[in-house]
C-alpha cells in the first residue's frame, strides 16, 4: 500500500527531471545510433515515434544534420532526413518499418517552400512529452487509487476486528458461525 502511494508521489515530484533527461537521452540516441545496423531497436523506436506523432528529429529535422546516419551517409547521399520524416502514403500495415513517402523528392529537397508540405517540420520531443505525461498521470492515478483502496480495506478490517473483540454477542456468534 505504501509502495503504490510512494511511486505516485515520486513520479509527480520528479516529472521535470524526467523531461530533461528524456530530451538529452533521445538526442544522444539519434545522433549516435540512428540508422546504425547494430542499433536496429533504437532506429525502429525513433522511426515509430516520427510516424506516430508526425514529427522529425528530437527538437527539429536539423537534428539529423550532424548525426552519424547523415555524416556517414548510411541512408544514402540523397536522403537529408529519414523517410519516416516524410508525409507517407496510406495503406501499409507498419509504415514505420517500410515507409513509402508520397513524394520522396519533395521531402528530401533543401528548399523549405518545396518540402514544407511533404516533410514533418516539428521535432518529436513535445509530442513524446505529452504522451509521457498522459501515461504518467494514468499510472500515478492507478497507483494512488490502489493505495487508497488498500487503506480503506485496512480500516474496514480493523473496524470489524475491534467490533468482534469488543465482546459483542452478535459479532461473536457470527464469528463463531463462520469458523
């Protein structure tokens, strides 16, 4: 019971520290590991976030400019941003695994007026923070709710035990019958 309530209070108090650590960790993951063959899990997670939240990069698409993926041209020299940063065609079961942009050339161009309609221009950080805040609120609420329910059950059990031990004939007879 105390554990549930402690977790709920702890998560509320340390929310800001979590946000800062999240931004730093995601930024490091993108720069060092995105697109690197031995880090498929990190690449898939970033691609999924970019698809789900229709965003690009952590803070902006320019996060990719100095990433290992871009510097070493792991996606090819023609790709400025990953395909999951582009507006995708509908119809694929898992578009983040095999993205098909509506217009790959417009998405990858350096001209902002051309790629504006075909590339996501917002970073993913704010969307991920909002999602994380919703999930944290849900988990905190469940934890506190379970803690309160535990407390209510404990108080009820103490009340009934005191009533039975007080020598009430009704309480004693019902106790004896149930045994």
